[in-house]
């Protein structure tokens, strides 16, 4: 896994992730059976992990999809030029 997000983006993810985790912990402390704060805690912890590792799986998938689409488009354009 090579980093695919920048330092500023990573720091923002860490900050926002810890903010969401703190909010969800305070809500879960009062009402432990609520699902929304639990979901928020999972999302916040994922953002903290992404910031620490500087790797975002969704960014990775999007970049690969774009590269595949560009390659496919280039191949179509090249085959179209050869047929003329």
C-alpha cells in the first residue's frame, strides 16, 4: 500500500475522525443502545486509520477505475484510427 493522499488531507482526516469519535463516544456513553453513534464511531475510526496510513481505499478504487477507463478509451481511439 503506497500512500495515495497528501499530508494536509491526512491531517484533516485524522482531525475529523477524532472529532467524530469523540462525539460518538459521548453519545454512546448516555445511550449505549443507539445505532447512529455506533455507525459514526466506525466511520470516524476509518478516517483516523486512513489519515495515519495516508491510504484511502475509495481513492485507490477511483484512481484505478479512471486509469482503466482512460486506457480503454485510448485503445478504442487507436483501433478507430487504424480502421479508417
